[in-house]
C-alpha cells in the first residue's frame, strides 16, 4: 500500500520520462521536416511529417499539463491541503485519489 506521495512522485517520474521521450521525438520530426519540404502541403511525405509533428506536439503539451498538475498536487501535499476538495472542503475519497492522484475536487463537485 503506497501513500499519495509515493503515487505522485512515481507519476512525476513517469511523466518526466515520457516528456523527455516525446521531446526527443518532436526534435526528430523537426529535423526530418528540415530535410523535406515538410510544410509544403504538396509534398506528401512532408505533409505526413508535419501532421505527425503536430500530434507529438499535442502529446508534449498534454504531458506538460499533467506534470504541472502533479507538481501542484505535491505542493498541496506539503501544505497539508492535499486530498481536500477545493470546492466543498470535504475529504476526497481515497479510491478517487488512487485513480486520479491529481484530483482537486470530490466526485460530487467534479
Ligand atoms: Zn466537493
């Protein structure tokens, strides 16, 4: 049985690793774009690379957003406000925090 800090630090580790991989992929696509006319929509290969690059960029943004939420949750943990609904102030059930360690509201307020 691991506590919320273990869960959050694990989540931060995994998200940071994922972000590093995604940023590496993104750089790969940027480099590939340079070799082809990636932004030229008449170049089929370039258009594919540009599309995939955008997909990866979206994933990078998602991972960054998630990391921000995880950091915020760790800050709340330090402040002693973690696991409390930010709207009604009631405790957020453990089952919910296990599924979503970054939750800031209880199920009722979500
Ligand atoms: Zn609530």
